[in-house]
């Protein structure tokens, strides 16, 4: 999987390749996606306590909405991950309640350590295997986990646009050569 920086101008002008962001197959669906990025520094606010930490997280969180091309097989790329992570949470909590009420104390302690670690590990692995942002600015978003063909097509489109701009500048009377 590859990493790519997409420019707001490319996104807003529908200049993204019409292939699946995940697998590179011809896309059939354009999905609206809100990418959310919490800078690592924001988590340090949690050292101040839950309430101040939550406020710092809310202030530092970054959001970037865009339309993404996905094939029929990957149109729910993020949805099923959210269902697994958040849908499994009640199961873990019910399991902990059962263990706490009906099993010996030594098993309870182990369960209260293992269950949150298991759930967090599940969420972490699903996040690692997802297309997700690593950086955001007002003018761009950097995504990891995109297909290499998508990355290659974006770069080729950029080179073709650059060549057209150079050609247009040279063709103008008195046009300067752009290097």
C-alpha cells in the first residue's frame, strides 16, 4: 500500500483518478468521506485529566471531507470497520459483567486486563489496515493505505498537467520557458 498527498484543488475540481482508492479497479461509486486526524500531541492533554484532555482533543482535532472513488467491493471500506469496533464493545462489556458476577476473583482481574487490551488491539489492527490520514492542512490531505495504481495515476495526471502548462507557456507569444 502506498502513501499520497492529495491537494484540495484536485479534490474540489474532480481531478482524482476514477479508480478504486483501495484496490485500483475501475470505480463505480464515489463516496463522501470525513477523514479525522487527531495529532499525537493532543493525547498528551489526557495527562491533565479526562476533562481537560477531552477539551484539548476537541480543539486540536482536524477534519477533511472529500469524495473518494471506491469500487463496489470496497464501497464500505470504513463502515464495516466501525461496525466491528463499536459493535464488539457491548459484547466485551457484557462479557466483563458476566465474569465479574459469576467467576472467581482471580479470573475477574485477568478479564479486566485482557478484555480492554483485546478490544484496543482489534481497533488498532483495523485502523492499521485502513486507508487513513497522516497529515492534513487547509490545502491538502496525506493518506496511507491507498493502492499503488491510484498513487501512480495521480502522479501521472500531475505530470501531464505540468507538461500542458509548460507547453501553453511556450506557445504564448513571448512566452517564457519554464524550467
